[in-house]
């Protein structure tokens, strides 16, 4: 068993991976999207350039906003750091802070960061941010329960909602991996991933009023506050994609060697996994017919139903190898 110093070092590597590679994955996705659309598009490193520029800019706070408006990006960013400390990103074994949160706790932390962003948008006291907050709250009303339903379905398979136990079971049991419960959970999580990372094509998306979602919530943020909000969004996308790949879809190729070298090996394999997932996400986004804005609720309802069906499958047909 590795000593505590080594495990702490691996924890630093894991958090550093989330912080440093999350903008890169966002840049890769944007670049792949531009290539498919036969456009020149931004460079892969554009998210880093954007963050560097925003950190140098002045912070302007709306006149009617309270102190919470300024604190909110720091709270959300901290929540994502906490999640990065505990979820299986580079190791199949729990790290020192792994006992702080399980899968359900991670889902609630994602929800907390979302709620903080909604409250900050309302606190700005402008029409556009209130519009974004209202729509975000509407979609979160189905998105967060769906994420919890997905994790609950996996908890039935493993008998626990510990993500490391889930990873080890699915990596070693082909029967559970190919079970109806697991397949439905994967389908539900993938649909949710498209919504939560903003990769579901929507009519009038972008900065136009009819398509405003996350962009509207942070419209009044600027400088370092906007940089933290954007960086937090990159981290959220990176961690959801990492959990999807390492815990649910491809639970293999993570080094069980509790050493710095083993952790760095897992960082490399994770990056390769995420490149493959990024390609699938972009192809799905580019080939999926654009939805009307509030059809997202129907899409989320289907995702929630698949998560619910995974639980029904477990109880009715066994959902796994032994029934």
C-alpha cells in the first residue's frame, strides 16, 4: 500500500489534470466541430487564450448586485475542485479524500454549483440573466434527478454508490457490464451528458435571445469572475466525461499501481478515451436535428425514463449475471 505522501501527490495530479486539461478538451471539441463543418475554426488552445485574457481584464459588477454576485463564481469553482478530489479520474482506487463523497454526493455537488450560478444570475437584476436563470432552473429540474437516477441504478448493480467499487466491478465482470441495467444507464447518462455539456443542438443557440442558456446566466460577469465561470464550465464537462468513460463505458486501462508513474499513465489513457468520446459527441451534435429550445425537456424526460427503466430491469429481469 502506498504511503500517504504518495497518495497526496496522486491527488494533486488528479486535480491538476482536471484544471489543466479541461480547457484543452473543450478546445478539441470546438476544433473537431469546425472541421466537420468545413470551417477554419479556432485553434485547439483557444480556451487557454480566452482564460488568460479574461484574468487580465477588469471586473465590473452590476450596480444592483449584492456581494453574492461576486462570491458565486468562487463557490462554484470550489465545488468543482471538491468533486475533482474524489471522483475516479486517474485512479481505480480511492484517494485520501475519496470518503468525502460518493456518486450521489457528487451529483448533489454538481447541483449545488448550478444553483449558485442561478442565484447569481438572478442577483444581477437584469432581464437577460434572469432569462438564463429561469431556463436553467427549468432544465435542471429534470437534469439533476436524471443524474441521481443514473447513479442510483448503478448502486443497485454494485450494492453501493461508491464510484471506485462500480469501476472495479464493471471492469472485472463482463456479465454485469453487458447487463440490461448497465446498458440503459449508459444510454441515459450519454443523453444527459449532451445536455449538461451544451452539446445538444438547439435552434437559435448562442448569444441570440431565443437560444440563451448558460451564456445568459453569466452575461453580467466580467474579468476574473467570467474566467472562473468559464473555467468551471470546462471542468464540469471534463469531469462528467471522465466519470462517463472511467466508471460506466470504458472502466479499463487505469493503472492500479499506487504510484506517481501509475497515475501519469492513467492520465494518458484518460486523454485518449476523452478524445474518442469528444469525436462521438461532435458527430452526434452535428448529425442530430436541431431541437426547439423547450424540446430539451422532452429529451431529458427520455433520459430520465431510461434511467428509471434500468432500475425496473434490475428488479424484473435481474439486470445482471445472476437472477
